[in-house]
C-alpha cells in the first residue's frame, strides 16, 4: 500500500511511523511539505528557548531512516501538485497540514500597523520563510498579548528575555538583532476568562518567574473574581492557580522588565494614535457565570478601561487553511472529518481513502506527544477501510518525482535536509547556539545546488 502524507509536522510523522511499523501490510510512505525543511511547528513554532521540546525530532529521524519512507520537500499542494495527482499515484492520502491561518479578534482597528497576529510574530522569530521579512516594530515600550494559551506565553517571554538569554537559542539571527535593540519593557497578557480557564500549562507559566531581567505582576483580586468553584485539586487548572498566586505574593525584585498577567478582560477596539499606529486597547471587564450545564461563560459588565500599549499581538487560536478539492468544516475551521476520516462537509458522507491527522483534524489542541496516539488511531481506520478492497495498480513510485521535475519543481529529499541541517548547526556554533537557521527557500535550494 502506498500512502501520501501531506505535511511533515509531529502528527504526520507519527502517522508515518504507525504505518511503517505494520506487520499486516507492506506500506510505502511519501511525505510532502511545501518547505524544504521538515518538522512543521517543532521547527517553526516551538519557542527557541525550548530546545528540550525540539529534541523530539530525533524520533522523527528514525522514521525517516526507514527504507520505505521518502521526504519530498519544497512541494506545494495546489500548485506544484494537486489532490487529483495524489489520488492517481497513491492508495490513500493523509492530510497533516496543521493550522496555519489565524483566528481574528473581530474588533475595530484590528488591521492597523503594529497589530500583528501572534503567528506572524513567532514565525518571524523562528525563522519561518513566510515571515522572515515581517515588519516587527519593537520601538514601543508596552505590548499587549491577547490570549491565554502557550503561544501567548511564548510571545511574552521572547519579548522580555535578555539578548544574553536569547543568543544561546536557535532564534533567527534577524530577530535576535532586532530584540537586542528592543525598547519593550512591559508586556500585558490578557485573558477573556479567569486564570482557572486559561489553557497554558503550569510548566510554561513557571518559566515566567525565572527570566533574568523580567518579573511577573499578578493582581489577586482578578484571580478571585467570579462566582465559580475552585478547580479540582492537582488538576492543570489548580496548578496554574498555585503558580499565579505565588507570583502575586512576590515582593518586587527590581527587574527592569514587567510581565502583567490580567484576566477577565475582553478587547473591544484597537485604538490608533496620531501616526495611525496602535496607541491603546479598549477593554471591557468581564465576570464569570455558570451555565446550566456546568460550563463557565465570560459575560461583559459594561465597565471599560483603556490600556495604553504600542503593539497588540492577538494569540487566540488558529484554523486550518482550505485545500482545493478537500472538504472544509466552516464552523470548526478544520478539514471536514469524522474521527480522522475525511467526509463531505454537507452530507457527512465518507470520502474514500482520505484521512486527516493533527490540528487539521481537531483544531489547535493538545501537546506534541498527544498526536502519537491520535495519529495511530487514524492509521487503524486506514487499515480497517483497506481490508477487502480490490488492489489498485498505481504508476511506478518514481513517477511522482518525474511528474514534479517535469513541472520544474525541485523536490528536496531527507538527505538534502540533513545537509541543510549540518550547515545550520555549523553556522550556529559562533554564538554558542544549537543552530543558525537558513530562512529563505531560494537560499536553501541554492545551497543544495552548490553542495551537489
């Protein structure tokens, strides 16, 4: 059985490994990615000061070393290759394309300069080719990060780290230079609901109290507000509350940078200054209410305040981008599916031999490791669906590469990637960093041509 996996992030690699470990079927896997570099958000989304998380790529390297696996990078679905091409050359298709589109605040002023989606910011500092030229203006002293997930925490932490802390990471060189000159001294992380409803993890939260020249500022009255029960003891929410309460109890340490954690505030308008750039954020105070089903809702109180900031980074979630020829769930912002089987968005009828894993299946939820079991479950569906179906004769395996080259596409193999990997690691040695990333696709391809 020959399978195409579209996307090379964690969910895609876990699906590949589950397929290649089967003993009841001989499986060949071709993994496609629009970039010459694999690993998806592990490379382009995980914060550069979290190198321990990035070590998971060693597991993916073992999968890539299998003889039945091929990586075809620098291949863009929809232009270089179509869904119909894949259906012709593969028995089954797995979409592992993640969530690359931002969810928006939907408030007046959101599109003005210095109101920048968090995905653009973290893509910029991680050296993602799409965002290497993003205009990130760090000449302001105060920044608001809207959202209560780990992406919001990452953005705040990177803004407040010292250059000495950052230069030891694999942060993109252009971002490191900009952050050296940054004037940002205060960051406000804003949550629409209370701290017990936040989705960040306590491990990430604790890091905010360990920065060299930044200290967390938390107001206890905002933690206590709302007539809702305390979270279950030792639950993730309870652990978050304990960390926040420890921050609130701290005496000022005299550090020059401040991280304000504020809750029960909903942005209603991004305010412009005389120069047309962000000058502030209008916020409505919320209260928490219990719904009849036991869930918790945040309701506006009609009480407003204005927070003076020079930049706004919305970090309220992501959605899957539409793929021509693949059903899309408009409500959930994912590829339309039933437990990983792609379905027609209207009728919910199963689309034969097409599957989806990762955030394109569920939306942005779960940590990297949680994708392993989820992808394996979808692989079980693939195998069950394949039993009893008549064998379909496909073109030779080489035919897909010949097709791409005939269209002027230069597929990048995993061996090619390893060459780029060695170059990046060597480049990083001068500053004592794990790597110095190549951030331009044309440069990557030219580098491979020279080495060949």
